[in-house]
């Protein structure tokens, strides 16, 4: 609708509108977060969680609508027909730029439960944001280093047990856990430094994903393997706000996680760890080939 405006002006309008959206909704989120924190009654906390998730959906939905008003993007979305907000998912995606997350939210926001990330437990103390993440039930990881476990053997297995307890609330509330397996954005320099065996991808880091399936295997059985491609070239978040990204391809493959990896002990079971790494490598090889195909279309 307003795509005719100069790109920098659209970027400024988008940034200011997102900021205004945040300033309007954040006090409501903080209010229900405090109610949830102060009143430790299960029914109250569940009701607050519903409201808080809806606030987050409204925030993302407004940002998506804003993109439609300001820009004209050609979306090529595949594989989302049978997704449901009543199902539990683990989502991973190749990481091209900071535009990936808003693009994925644009496509998946109304189709699956709210995207949530595993966070380090120390982040709960970040002013305001820590409360917001806690209120939105972002799972906080409890991880001990090998050095800590060596000094205190009784800590072995405590991280998974603590995270499983923290994620117990998800047993009755569908959730989507999101993780970039590459761990960082793709650049030619990183690709060369890693000596990556893939043409379009960095090497996947299997440990974080294994931790999710180890801690939440009873709840999350389905992985959404998302591949994102920018046919006209990879650009950044500011380019996304300015409308300089004109075409985005998002291909979603639904994969059932092999039963042997659900609730696995990745750190201590060498055979399972090797099998999981092979499984991830196969997925990444398929994704690499798929990107070549999508770029060639």
C-alpha cells in the first residue's frame, strides 16, 4: 500500500511503529507477568499465560500487518498446510541474516504455538526482559560445565533434570521451541574458517538440539525443518524494514523425531550421540541440496 515511499522512510516508519507497538503492549505484558509472579495459584498462572501469549501474538501480528502495509514482498511459502497451534514443535532453520526471525514469525505466527527460545538461566535477571521471558514461559537452561561436574560429580544429570522440571508446564500447553542449529549467521568468512562441507550452510551444532530432545522428549516429537532463501541476495534486518527484500522463500519440512532421541542422554551415551550427529548431518545435507534447488528456480 505504501510501497511507493522511499526505502529509508519506510524503514524509519517501520522502526517507529514497532517501537510504539512495544511501548503500548509492554505495560500490559508486565502487569500480567507480575500477577503471575505474585499469585502462585495454578489456575491464575495458567490464565495469565493465555493472556500473555495473546499479547505476544498481537505484537507479532501487528508487526506482520505493518510489513504488508509498507512493503510488497513476494512470499513463496511451502509445507505449512497441516500445521496446528494445538501441537508441540521443535523448529530449526538455516541462519542467513537478522531478517530470518521476523520472516519466520510472519509465516508461522498464526499456524503454530508461539516461538520460544531456550535461554541461559542467568538471563532471568535482565531488568524487565527477564520477567517478560519468564512470564511467556521461555524455558531457562540449567547447564553445568564439564569442569564443574569434574569437581562436583553429584551435579551430573542435574541440568537435564532441572530443565525437565522447568518445562513441566508445557505438558498441558502446546509450545514451539526454536533454535538455529548453526548457532550464528552464515557468512563466506565463517564458512571458509569452518571448512564447512556444505555449500550454503555452516556446520550444525547438534548439542543444543539434543539438549531440547533430552529434556522435552516426552512432549516434543515433531521437528519443523525450515529452509529460508532470499533469491535476490541475502540482506539484513534494516533492509527488511526498508522493504529492500522483495522475495522470500520459506520451505517447511515436517519430520518426526526418531524415538531413540526422545529423552536421550546425549552427554553420556556415546552410541546415541553418534547416531544423533549422523541424523543431523543427513538433514543438513538435504537442506544444502534443497537450497541449491530453490536458488535455481
